[in-house]
């Protein structure tokens, strides 16, 4: 079995989500769309690999908006088409943050700016804790989706929808892959200013992340297990 991790920028390693798939026998193939030197100009050429090589697709987060065709440019619409084709073929997709927003847009929902951002560890209201538990889960987003037709919303906060299923697709607004290492990558790429602008202390956010990192990894592992049992095999 083989899982494709689409890492839209250089600061989005698979973390415990990759570990969870590997633990269950998946070979992990990581593809970075926008290299580090193009972080501030992400309109790059990228060829998505053939879908028939994979059993699961994992589109990950991104510092750009899933609605922002002008900034992203050449690879955004092809990725939407790629996810639509995966759905037609019945290939399960596990979408994280930007990846979840892509699933919403690809299947007839919308994505746009939210009135306020969500940054930090938060608890969700969930209808199906056996699939997506209440957390806490890490948030770092400025956008939100509307549900595509036929989707079942699983979880939400008072600010945004947080998870939905649609056929063999699971869309997540939060970041189950987040580790202290990944958070540091984000902080080093404009994140300090963004966290401080939200009225938070980045050092305290990092300390919180380190304190619950092991617990969060266990939660991520359980989430992948539930996805494979309840969504991918549906």
C-alpha cells in the first residue's frame, strides 16, 4: 500500500500522521509542491503523479488560501481536478487544513476568508467522537469552507466547520500532524508576527505544544485508524 503526501510548502512535514500510516503498512511518498526559495511566490510548475500508484492521498496544509487562484496560479486548479479524479476512482483522501478546504471546493462547496482566525489548541464540538474526537487539536487558519453537497459535517467550533466526510473523503480544518518542530518552522516563516497579531505569546504557544505533543501524537494515530476503518473502507 502507498500513501501520497502532497506537501504544498517546505514547512509541512507529515509528522505523526505520516507515522500512523506507515505503522499500518503504507509506504509514504512525500512530494513538495512549492520549494522553500519560492515561499513568497508560489506560482510554480508542478506535475501531480499518476493516481493509480496510490491507495490514499493526503493533501496537507498551506500558508495560502484554497480560494486564491491568483497567488497560487498554475497548480491550484490541477490539484482540484486531481482530487475530483481521486474521488471518481474511489481513492480515499485525508485532507488537512488547506487540503480539507480543497476537498470542499473540489466537490461543490466554497472556501473564503473567515471573519476571524483560529490559532492554537482548541476543543471541538463533535458528532462522532469515534471518528474525530473533541481534541484539543491545533488550529492555524484564516479561511473556512461551506460544505459541499452531500457532505456530512462531523465537527465544528463556534468559528468554523472542522471536519466533514463525503464518500471516501475526510476533510479536516485543524492540524493533527502538528509537532513542536513543525510549529517552529511556521513561526520562522512569519508565524511569530501572526501569532502576536492575534494577541498571543508565541513562546507560550510553543511550550503548550511541547507539553502535549505525545498526547497529540496518540490522538493523531487514532484519527488515522478511524479514517481507514470508517471512511476509506466505506
